[in-house]
């Protein structure tokens, strides 16, 4: 739903959905990775990196790792 709201250019509502998912599922890699995607779409690189790092702290995964590597190599 969050990604769909981003596509509809409703970033405020999308952010609420992504943050709500983190509140409900704090041990899920996916919710932090998705929140990072939201922050990237919102042009907030620092928060995006923080979310991807949280995802990696839960469990190493190639998607979050690549996103962090791409963001920190520039």
C-alpha cells in the first residue's frame, strides 16, 4: 500500500504506512528496507541509510546491502 501511495504522489500517507509497518513489525527486515525506499523517494538520504542499516542489523540481505553501498559510495 505504501508503494502504491508513492506512485499516486501521496508521500505523506505513504510515509505513515511505512512507519506504521515498522511499529507493527519491528523485527522485519522488509519494513525497514521499505521505509528506506520511502526516505529515498522523499530525498532524505541520511534517514534512508539509517533504515537500511536497521534492516541489515536484523539480518544481512542483498537488497539493503546494495542500497547502502550505492548510497555511501557517492
